[in-house]
C-alpha cells in the first residue's frame, strides 16, 4: 500500500516514520510519501488560503495548489488513489471503514487547515479517472485545527489491518468493534494486585466458560457504554434459551 499525505505541516506527520506505520514501512508493507502543499504555490509568499466567498470568519484553502498537487501526485502511480479527506463533516471512522480502506492499493490523505479546503477541489477530484474515490472521514463530533492528527489516526487504524502486519492476526478478531461489540476486560499476572483479584473463571482453564464470560462482559460493556452498537444478533443466543412465552 502506498500512502501519500498532502499538508502544509509536513513535520506534523513525522510520527509516520516511527512505531506502527514505520514498522510496516520497514517490512515493505507500506510506502509513505509526505508532501508540502506549498510546493505547488506560485507566489512569493507561497499563499495557500484566502477569504471565504459569502463572508464569515477564517480563511479557506485555495483550490489551485491542491489541484496542481493532485495532478502531479495522482499521476505518479499506476494505481488509482483513494483520496481521504479528514473532516468533521465526514463519514464516521469505524472499524468497517478502516477495513474497507485497508484493501485499497493507495491512499492519498488531503490534510486541510483553516476553515477547510475549497469544495471544488473535492468535486473535481471526484471527476478524475485517477482517483478511485474521495472519502471525507470524521474521527468524531469535534473540531481539530487540521486534518493531520486525523490522518495519523486513520493511518494507524488501516495499516494494522494489512495482512502480515500484526504478528498475531487472531488478536484482530477479538478486538473491540471487530465483532460489533466492545472488547472484554483483560488481565495478566499477578493474580492478586492491591486487593484486586483476577476473575476466577480466567484461572479455571475451562475454555468454554472463559469464552462465555468474555462474551458476557463484552455484551455488558457494550450495553452500558455503547447501546447504539447492540443489535438483536448479538443477544440472539439469550433469546434462543428463553422459555417459550
Ligand atoms: C480539520 O479536520 C478536523 O477538524 C477533523 C478531522 C476529522 N475528524 C474530526 N472530528 C475533525
């Protein structure tokens, strides 16, 4: 997977050389390219923003630098890129969306600043043959100063799903949201710590009982913290054993 980042703060994406994506890069699983949008400005001040049509506070990112940057970058690779635009107005980032993005050959992150990127940049990108899709993605219902932090989060959620990245692929199966539920609580040695003991079932060696306890814990946590994630299918097992009405 090729990952490109267009930003006016390339240093912000320095963490991409470390830990998770860095490891993946070292293994040849991902190829990372960070680009300074100002490289596609033509004026002495390397201007990337201007006042909004219609008035209002703040500044909007000018379309020309973005258009010329996409012209150059999208043409650099035979694979059509999925353009990922972090935005508070985007689709929520979910495990399902991360998994869908992890199957793409190339992601190009357009990291906006100020009040956002001129809408025509996204509209024009959607018309391009060399852009497979333009996906605006939100981390949640809050505003950041720029798309870079969100781009790092989306990158981590996606890269860790790439085949061969996580040593123990089985651990991905049990993670929060993979099965549509929140993850159960986890414990390790010592079995007793500051008056808190590990639940005895986890020391029992009874794998069926442990699996049942973990599922029950996931259901309880999800019901308490994220009832919106609960679907009948998750509690189907309980309905099946209820006595006939
Ligand atoms: C500028 O980008 C944002 O403010 C942003 C991006 C992704 N998710 C959010 N909740 C905000």
